[in-house]
């Protein structure tokens, strides 16, 4: 515990860990939004024998099914031989990430430039989003229900978009490098439509959108996210790390999915849970606060055995869960908010956080020692490297995950995920061995937790 995971890796094992991360890089490159993450997840799941639960009348041990919620959350399950009332082994991640969303009426012209107005989503340092290549991902729904998928700025033939910034010479005294939310406006055009009577640059952009079947009013029924343009990359001269957008929390979502795929005929039913809206409090119809997960558990029980509400309650209460969310890695460039004795480090394996919250554990889900002892036994038996961590000094802040929401069902739950450098920045950094150790942990948890 709390020592370098490289101690266990020879050349062949390290190559295996790095090869696992090649699949991860492909996944996270193609899954920059929650909708895209669901598309990629279902594609992988169906290739590995999973079926939409809507198409199944009766479930039996070994069956693999999934349920989707509004294209932004999913439950994937491998049915076990034990009664579902005895509980589930659950690994739950979120697939939303900090970003900029287009406002419902975003397009405007100012000083003969055309811009898109944005509203930031989640906790960001606003200045990090200026002067960097950005892309648009999302969906536009026409009044007749037609869906137009948007992915612009990623392909070699696309231009990129961006938010301008002031040069240092003009930003010395008043601003002190501060950027406000209202200044995160995306520059999208300069060319005027000479035939237009007013807002000539805006009109030219509207003409371009019209060619793609998009009217200005369609932005109201759209969900378009502005994210960093570019693919996941190896990071470091030794290629030991991954740099990518959205690793909070897809760096945990991918290992939890891949670990589930390797489960065949488990004793306890295994569930991979991927949800939306964690970055803004897990609210809304696709967040963890919704009834989607509970309704899916009810559906699983109804299609497996004789249904009763009591079985649903017992099944949830008897479950064991890993809230698979990232934590902040110690940064030697910014050491002041960290405590070296208790914080996570890159290269030491998966990080367990007994409680989150802030200061006096406000908002925390505090894991029971009996449950942690079970986990320690599984981890040591499988030679999985892990860290016992907090996130920053006691008075420095803290964070929240979906753990406290799942704890409401009376189940055992603890946070367990990958340490991240530059968390919530446009480009985040993780360790490849940490990603692989996290996969090994989730796999062992699915197989052996009782």
C-alpha cells in the first residue's frame, strides 16, 4: 500500500499495461461527451454479447444486458447465480466532464466578428479555456424530431474554434489574468455576407449552417458542447502517462466497463454504472439522483425472479459498491494544498478515499472498516497496488462523488479511482500503470466481493 506500482512490473507486464491504455486512448478520444461515451460503450458491449434489456423477456444467470437512460447514462449487468435479493457488485463512474455549453441563443455579431455565447459546465479555471483549439460536439433536434449530430473541429479537414485572450502588454494592471464566464465567447467567423443589410458576418455563418440543415432557432433544442480539439496522446519522454480531455471520470469508466466484460457466470450479479451530471451535483433526469438506477434494478429483478418491492430494497441494501471516481494527484509544482502523507501519487496504483467531502467531512460518505477490510483482502490476494488517500489538506477543499447518493440505499460504498494531474483542465494527465491497476482492481472486485 502507498508504494510504487512499478515494483511489480517486468518488461512484459509493463507492455501489457501500456497496451490496455491504447484501447483507453481510443475510447476517450471518441467519447468526449456523455452521449458519445454511451455510443462507444454500447458498441463495445454489444460486440461482447450484451443485449438491450428491452428486448429480453426473461433473464438467467450468465445473461448480459444493458439499459440506457436518455442516451446519457447506462446500466450494464451480468446476471449472477445468486438471487438478486442478495445484492450486486457495482462499479459506478460518471461520464460527464467540465466543458463549455452553447447557450440557447448563442450566435451574435460584435465588431464585425461572429461569436458563440457559452455557459461553462462544472468547475473550471476559465483562463485555461482561452487561446486553445476547441471543437463542437453534440446534437441538434429539429422541430420534426430529426437529429443532426455535431462533431466539428476534430477531423483533419475541419477548422478549429477558440476563445481569444488579451496580450500581456494590455493585461497587466486591471485584469491580473482573470477571465469571467461572460467572456468565454467562441470566435467562429470573420467573412461578411455582402448582400446582408445588417450583421453581415453573422448572416454568413447562418448561411453556412443553413447548408447543413440548421436554422438559428434550432439552437434552442440543441445540446452542443465545446471541448478541446484533438486526440488522447502519450505523455512524457518515457510515454508512461496519458494526456487527454475528460479523464475525470472516463479514466475510471473505461476500466470499469472492460472489467465487466471479463465476467462470465459470476455468483453475484455485476453492474457497471455510467451516469451523467456528477460535475454539477448529480441532479436531473440523467444524474445519480434520478430514479433510473433503482428502476433498472427493479426491472432486472422482475425479469429474473418473482418481483417484489422488498426484493428491490434488499438487493440494494445488500450490494457492495466502488464509486469509481478520480482524485487529485500530488503536484510538485503546486505542493501547498497537498499533504504528502495522505494524498495520491502518480504511479502508486488505484487510490481509495475512505471519505470525501470538505473540511469537517461535510457531504462525505464515510466507508465502514469492515467493508474496507474485505477490499484489502481482495487487493492483497491479487497483488493489486493501491493507495489510501484523501484529496488535499483538511482545510484546502475536498470534493464530492456519487458515493453518498448510493449510500442512501444502505449499501457499502467507497471511492476508488485513478489519480489525475491538472484535473478539470482542458488536458488532464494520468499514469498508465494506475489505469491498469484500476482495471485489475475492478475485475477482482466483480469476481470476489461477497
